C-alpha cells in the first residue's frame, strides 16, 4: 500500500516478488478533502504485467485536520472486504497517513497478516514530514510535544520565539481548530499530540519497520521502537545494467566541458539552491555544464530558481527522464550532484549514478553520506554549503584524473532483486 512517489518503487518490487513465488496485490487508496499536507494525486499504475494485480479502493471518508494528524479517517471503505477476500499473509505499507493509516493497520492485524512498513520518508515519524528542525537543520527525530509543535510552526515561517510560546499553550484536545488561522494556531499543540499518539499506536501494530539507511534506526530507537521490529535492507537499482567504460578525458574545454547532472525532483529539500549558488561563484568561462533531470521545474519555485540563469548556457534546460532511461542518461556525465539538505532514506540518485559509473558529489548527510566513501568513490561537502561545492567543482575541473580515480573505485551496486530476496526472508519470518 503506497502512493505518490513510491508508486514506481512499489511496482518494481511487486514484479520481483512475483518471481519469488508471491502473488502481489498493489492497493491504492486516495484520501479526499483537505489537510495541512495533502498527498499528491495518485494515478493507478498500468496493468503492464500479468502478475501485477492492482486494486484501487474508494476514497477514505472523514479527512479533516485532526484525522490527518491522527492518521485515522472516519472510514476506509473496502479495506476489510479486500483483506477478507484475499487473506494476505503480509501487508506491506509504503506510507502512513490518511490513505493508508491506522484503519488499514488494524484491518491487517484483524486477519493475522504480518505488517511491514518501509520508511521511505521522514513523514512516517515526523509531523513536519521532512525531519528538518524549525525548517532549517536536520533533526534527530525525537518526538516531543512542545518541540515538534514549535518546529511545525517555525517551518511555516513563524519566528522561533513566538513558535516556542505557542507550542506551550494547552487548549483542551483542540478539536482541530475552528478553521480560522487563530483556531489552527492554538490547536497546533493538540495536533502534535494526536500525531505522536498515533505513531506510538502504530508501533504496536507494525511487525517490521523496513529501513534503508542506518540513521533511521536511531530515529526509531529514540521513539521506543524495539530492535526486533527493525530490519535494515538497502534498496538498489531497478534498471538493467549499462556499460560505461573508462570515458577518459585528459582535459575539460569548451568542446568537452565537465558534464555534471542533478537527477531528482525540483524541491526545496533537494538542495538545488546550493548547485545554483555554486555555479554563480564559478567563472562563467569555465567549461562546465549542468543537466537537470526531473520534474517540478514548471512550478513557481522551479521558475524562480531558473530565472536568474536565463541565457546561461552552462545550465541546460530541465528534462523529465523515465526511470528506464535514467542510467543511459547518467552514463554520459562525469559526476552526479546530490546536494540534499534533508535526511535521505534510500537516495536512488546515488545508486543510479554509481550503477552508471558516475561518481557522486553529495552532501555529507543521512543516506548519502552512508553510501559515498568520501574521496574514494565520491566527494562530500557540508549540506547547503555552496562555496564548498564550488571549490569541489573547480577542483575536478582542474584535475580530470581525480574523476577517473573515483570512478575506478566504484563498487558493483545492489539491485531491486537483492532487496526483494532479503525482504522475502522478512516476510516469511513468522
């Protein structure tokens, strides 16, 4: 059960599960109504595999603000009926929210299914969703009512001192506020309490948290998740291998510039501002080009980022590239920029770049730092530090041999098949 950005992950995993003897059913269930952080629209995947059974359930009912934080809508039509019909041995969640939350977990446990939750994003355990304390710095993930309320308010632009004051105001159970701005503000603390209570209840109903980076285990431990409920299984690439060869370049010049690439969605947590600020610091005559592969650049945020670079030929026009074409695209570049300012759980861009033989220049943070061996098969810099990133780019511009050295040190990458086999053991561990 999952939606939004996890759809591709779910479909790729389901096909491999079928090869292992399972009969996977992909369940989509979208919430209607508005809440503070609505999920993106979910498009049902195409039935392009005979082994992939896709069920789209009716929208959940009762999706107000309090239901959002408690992850408990009034009703989830069709879930119990589907489970009664199919009697799944395992229900694997790829999100926790209105569309797949407490009612779904309870329905799974009611038929004795094993419940597995993949920690794809910080929203699994973070009411602010991005694990960025006060909207600016990586958080250790410890859930506390006043602290998390202050963070939520500060993340929406409120001065931290005022946010801290409001976070300490207790107004009954809040009831979700009266819909006004004042009502929402004074009920913020009660919404945080509802989220924390929901997460603690979910822990009891979840058999296994599937984590893809070791830092996630620290977050879960801080919130009372026992070791026996955590399983570390890294992801990998889902595409077929590509040949990348040596691609030796003795010197970069106007005819053969240093080709950098950013592969990912245009989002403020992806650290794109650091790339653009670094580019401004580099001499415009330097032979460098940056490809932008991903969606979201037509948003107001994306347009605002690109506007100062109109006419700058170093920054290539953004393009959306399908997952099956990503490795052939990456293989034409010299290095991949992964400058996220959030704690990445399983940074797909890192896996794909290294599978294409492309060294990563990434932020020293979360899942990126866990997978890149600094100055061995990639280069790391402080999150958001554009000056440090510019220095690294200028360094490899002047020393192409360093990129060749990093490339030679890249190890064979994991695949979705590796992940599916390890998850299979978890599914069967009754």
